[in-house]
């Protein structure tokens, strides 16, 4: 699927946009006119977004941790009673160190960080990584203007560049307590029936056909457990049955326990 980079010369992001296009082999346009790419990574006045032209309609996707759905979930999402919280072990310990090896747009990482986890994120797609990096930048700017809680959350989120398979095998990497995997699964429904964000993921990123290879190095790296998020219909990652599962409406969490957490007394 074709992607180009767009940025007006007057904007502060211009040099960054040019460098990004050059480093990743994308065609660059100053104003977006004349592009034939189906997707445009637009470096705007204050936001970087992925723009998809669908006939006369244009849909934009970007990362927003400060407002919208992510902010609502942070405030009203169910706290540590959520399945993802139980899956990583927040019902047993707090302040868990998590390596999110397939970060995507950072939604799950943000939920875990908002619940007190320290999150290291890895995303190999340069387009998605740029969107995530920009979302973190804007969240920090927003938080510094008066949202101390959000600032603490963002401070617990670190984004690394690279491929998860290479990173998991890297010697000397600090061991996380939990490795979290949410690899892309082949799209089953027609594009008109899926959310815009998931549609662009399948178009721009594609399916993680090498995802099975993540499990063994993840198990070797994690101290306490590996958690794999899967659609309910998906087979086990690498055909390996987990120790146990937590089931949701459309997804499930496959948990591969390695060692019990050291029990920490509850917060006062």
C-alpha cells in the first residue's frame, strides 16, 4: 500500500518530515497536490496524522492520549478490574515493568501506564511509530499545562525504535517482568465493517506474518509472564497453549506464567 509524506515548507516540522521521507524511502510533497498515494503522512501545524482519501471523503488517524477515547478510558475505564490489568498481573503486584513488543498506536500501553505500569514500547512500522511519537509529544505538552496525572503516565511510557524480534534477542536488555504481545491478525471482515484505525493498520502495516517467532524469545526474556492478546477466533501464537486465558467479548488474553510475582502490600 502506497504512502507519501506531506508537509508545508512554512511549518516547524518541515525538516523532520523531509528527513523522515528520505530515511524511509517515501515520496515527499510540500503541499499534497498531485500525490497518487492512497495514504498521506501529514506533518501539520501541531499534529502528525495519517490521511486516507476515500473518494470525496478524507479520513485522518492520529494518536491522542490527552483527550477523546483514551482520556475517557483513563478516567472511567474500570481501573485494575479490566481484563488487560488482570492479564499482566496488576491484581497481584503494582508498578509492573512491561515490554509492549507490538505497540501499534499505543492504546494498551497507555491503559497499563495509567494503572501504574512502567511501559517500554516497540513498534517496527516507521509510519505508526511516528504517529505514536507525536501522540506522546502532544500528550506531554497538554499535561505540562496542568494535568499532573497525565504527565506521570507519559513519564512511564518509553518508545524504542526497532524490530521486536531483534530487540527480544538483544543481549544486555533489562528484563521486563511482563512481555506483552498483540500481533496483527489477518483481517476477516470487509473494510467497510472495521474501524478506520484497524483498516489503516491492515493497509499500511499488514499482518504480522512472523508473529509466531516472537513467543519463544519473549518467554526467554520475561521474568514473570508473557501475555498475548488475540482475537477470540485466533489460534494460539506459535501453536503453544497458554497456562490460562482471560476472555472478553471479541478478544482474549493468553497468559504464559513463568514465575510468581513478589506480593506487594496494597496501596494506602
